[in-house]
């Protein structure tokens, strides 16, 4: 990969800021081609898979799906169905000054650009990304590069959790014309499904409308582990961890015939003691 052939995708919900970033990038990196600009996380994932850019500039706080959530989803999809032989794009987050974010980024290889765009800071980011792309061309970066990105996303997800809230004790699920009070202690796992979240116990399945990302902060992280962007499982319900021929992990649960896929973002949870 050379500087002159590098391509980028910008995901920023404020059009003027997106335009300003593109203009400053043209000055800092004349050889970079901005293939597309989108305004939300879902479009960012779709366009990243379609265009396969070398660099992603994601606004970390977009309405709906944030840039961080979009990056996590893209990493999951890239692992499962991404372009063969194409490295995961270099990832740069766009952020207004936010202490947690800046501290998190400063300790990680993932880089960031502050809003409004500052040319001096952007130059540092450009140099960093160009160095990464050059090392990829020379074969100095590979599978470990993607693992590093996953580690960085895990770090940022942890920083984004904010202050803990009291753990949820009961799930209120609609069943016909009634509301069933389902003890969280009975839940084996939660799974996102279209506009609902499936709540699975050993004997029943319930559907709730609360998004998984809103449930997560209310669950005890020592009890429930996120193993995929759409799956959270009770750790004590895991009977075994299976690895298939492709090296991908799947969970077998006690009291359930379901096998749950584990994305590489969360594979670090399952290491022999």
C-alpha cells in the first residue's frame, strides 16, 4: 500500500465538520482519496464493507449507533465475512474533547482527531496511519495488527461504560396481554434479534424491546459476559467452549441445546487457567 493509493471513509453526522475534515485531510495527505462520507454508524458499516477503505474516520458519538459501536460491529463482520486477504482498516476516531476518550486513546494505538479539526494534531494522525499502511505493505503488520485493534476496541468499550448502575434483578417481558416478571437469575443468555432481544431461560423464551446496549449496563459483568455484539451469556451456564476447524469458538450451555458463537473481540475471555 502506498500513500498515493490510500482510500478513506468518513463517518460524521455533522456535515460541516465532515467537510472540514475532508478539506484538512486534502492538505495533510494529498494522496488520500476520501471514497465516501456518511452520517451514521449503520451506513458506516455498510460502506466500509462495500468500499474496503484503508482508513476509517469514525465520529465516536453519532446518534443511534455510535462510531465505537459501528467499529465493533464492523470488526465482527470483517472477521466472519470480510474481504479475504484485506487487512482491517486503520481506525481513527473523531471526538469532541472528552477526558475519558482522550485518556483512553493516548494509551492505545488507536488514534483520534479532536473537533474542531486541528491541523497540527491531524498531521500526527496522518503520519501514524501512513506508517501503519507502509508496514502492512512491507509485511511487517499482519494478524497481530487485527488482534491489536480488537484489544484497543475492548479498552475503549470499557472506558465508555461510565459509572456502574445497580444490577437488574427482574426482566419485565410482555406475554400476550400480561407482563411476565422473569428473574434475571433464571436467564441463560440474551440475544439481539431484529427489533427485539430474546431472553432465554432453561424452559422459556421471551421477547423484550429494550435494546441490548441499554441492558448491558444493568447486568452484573461478573455474572453475564458479552461474547458477541448481539449475545450476552451467563458465565456459570457455560458448560464447554468448542473450537471448530476454522479456529472459531462456540459455547455449549447447561440446560440448552443452543450453541453460541464467540467473536474474536471477546475470545480473550476463554483461556485455560
